[in-house]
């Protein structure tokens, strides 16, 4: 066999059958590129040119991550808006045309013009024995003033004795029963002299579900409460007879929808007999503020694509989705500590065999405070349980 055809080659280290890799050519060794089993830091890179080591480009990765996050936020925001807009359209469809026609037209954006919203609340769908009672259990005007960065809450006692257009004199909450939101709106406007630009009718039967979808709200209760016995939580009559009523401790506390609804409906506090329906209006203001704070929070934004369509289920309103967003921005810029809490009132009396509140001239001064014409003043000393007045922040209106 010729020497060039030998099946093996001789090396100093011995014989090796088959093909043997040739030793690296000069200039082909790559220090620092250690391969498996290469203890000296050298490895055979294979044929072709030596490629430089690739270093991780962290700046590029960060930019890509930011771009992806920004894209997700845009998609999330669009989905949230569409879900919310769908809920608003359903709420708009629930408001009748006569109520829309009764509103005062407002020109310009809510971001730059003061607007007044009438809130009418009823729980006739939930309370046993009152399913057909269409009285408005809660009447409140909310005035958003972007120039002063202030939100004004004006509570109107439902027992206030007023003149109902076309219906004579009666309690103000009877207007809702006689002519629905349209007549209630006309009655409130005639009594206060304030233009009403928008209206929200709240069905408390669904209000509870709204708060639960928001994950509950936090309310600062100014004084302990033991209520009278209403809406007993127990199924048996025996347990309800032994039950002493709803209890609320003093201080900040988290409430689910059921408990927040109970808190806003308490009229009698057995620990403080001086409390009344006017006190209940103050509690409703606290609940509304807590809901508004939760609606404008980051947690609600995160859940908005999933709950946006449900947030407006308890409402019937003329407000559009864009107007809601504008009001939310005004609320966001208005410090809670500067919010103005007002109430109308008068002297206790009777009319037609019913207990009523006869209005006093002090109500005119309260309207001026709401409009920002005069400085806020609390109820006058000696004005009794139903004295009209205003306070700044979360202070009590007094007794």
C-alpha cells in the first residue's frame, strides 16, 4: 500500500484513525472565547472570518420595553373608553325626553364653565312595601366650578315644604312621584333659582352593585351610630326582634355596597337623638365623595375595560361620556379639603297632618354661598336642627 494511502497518520502522541483536524492556522486563535473543554481560553472557531463578540444593548432593550408598555397603555385606554362610553349611552337611553327638555342649556366645555348637576336618588325598588313609592329619597345639587377649583354640594331636605309647579304646596320629594325627574327638576329650580344644566337619577337598588364593582369605598364616619331597626339582615322574625340595629364605629372604614347603602339611608341615630333627615343628607354627601374618589382612582382605571359598561347601570342621565370625563378632571383638580358642603333648611312645622320643614330667608344666603357671591357661613346659632348654612371641607354643619 502506498504511503499516501495509509489509513492512519503518525503523530508523536500515537496513532489516530480517520481524519484529524488540522492545527489552527496562525492568526485564527481567539483569546477569551473559551469553548467546552478549552482550559487555556482558546478554541477552534471553525472556518471563515472571526466574528466579533456581541454585547448586550441594554439601551435598545429599554427603549423597546418602553414602546411596548406605551402601546399597551394606549390599547387599554381605548378599550376603557369604549366600555365606559357604551355604559353612558345606555344611561342616556334611560332618561326620558321631557327631562332633557327641562334642562338649562349650557354652552362651552365643562372644563372651563361652571355647571350644576341635579342628583335624584330613589330606593323604591328595594325597600319592602315601598316598591310603588316613587318619592325621591335624596335630592342634591352638585356645582362644579373649575375657575375656583371647587366642588359644591347642596343638600335639599326631602321634607322641605315648597310649591310644586302645577301641583300646589307639598314636600319637595313629592314632585318626583307626581311628575318624575322632569317635575322634580322644575321644582328644585323654581325654589332655588339656580339653573340646572344636567341631571342624574340614581336607582339605589343598583347603587349597591356599583360600589361592589369598585371594590368598596372608604368613608370617614364622624361619630358612632346605632340606627333604628330597618332592613333587618336576618331571615327569621325572632332574630330581627332581638336585633338592635345597624352599628357604625367612628373613624375611617371600608364599606361594601350593602353597608354603604345602609349608612347613607340612616335617619335616626339612637346614640344621638338630635340627628335627623338633614344628618342623613350629610352622610349621603360623604358616600358620594367616596364614590367620586374611587371612580377617579388608578384602581378603577385598571379595571375599566371590564367594569366600564357596568358603572353607569344605576344611573339615568343626559351627560355624555366626554362630559363625565371633564367633570372627573374638575373633581381631580378640586382639593377635597376645599369642597363646600351646604344645605337648605328651615323650621319644623306641620302641613296637612304631615311633618314638614318650612323654609326661611336664610336659604337665600345659602344660594349666594353656593354661587360664590358671599363667603361660606355655618348655620346660625339657635337655628335648630334644620338651620341652613355652608362649611368648607369635611366639617360638620352643626346642630
